[in-house]
C-alpha cells in the first residue's frame, strides 16, 4: 500500500511553528509538533493513535549506547541518537537533540513509530523486523524535506537491509 503523504508545505508549516525546549532539559516536554507527527504516522502507515504520549527524556550519548547495546559496549558515543524503552513508554533522546531540523525530527518520527507499535501490541519475529517500518517512516519524513536516510545519516540501502531483516 502506497502511503498518502501530507504535503511538504504542511510539514514545513508545522516545523516553522515548533518551539523546542533547550537541550539541557532532562525530562523534555513534547514539542508541539508531536501531535502532527502522530497524525502523519497514523494517516500514512496504518498505525493507530496511542492513548498516551511517551515521555521524552534527554540523556548523554554514552547512556544511549549502554541502553542500546549494554554497559560493556564499545560503540562510539554519538552513533546511537535515541532509544525507545517499551516498558517505560519513554523515548530517550541524545542531550544534543534539538528538534530544529528535519533530520532531528525524523529521529522522533522513528521512535514514535516504536511507541505506536508498542501501544498496538504489534508482534515481531525479531528486533530488525520492528525497525523496518520505523526506518521507512523516517525516510518518508525526510523525503518531505528533500532528504533521505543516506543524505541525513549515511544509512544506505545495504545497511538498512542488514538492520531490518531477521537472521534466524
């Protein structure tokens, strides 16, 4: 099914109106655009609106790496920019996240997909399968602004394929 995307003018209008809290805030207030992101996701990706919004929390890049890969991980800080914790219904964002660019907002779009998936109790065969829709939505959001996952984050088609398939 081909999504019917809300026009880029609509997205740009909301992007221009967003008031983003400072990067130093630990629990973050949801940016005003969050409702528009949920509307866009539910209109275009066969996802249901959740009853509750997730909490948004800023954490250091090293904490994001530990959340994603464990405390002993040797992944370079900065490669993990956000993590969704299903049990806490919380999106953890890098403390450097501002939400002021389409790429920054696409990170929130990606994590909101996980929140909507969780709220709908969607089953997945593996973690990669869960990521496929999140990356698809993120790439579509970036497309509204003339960008792609590759241009914004260096995520090419091969990397995307490896990260979204089940290997067992």
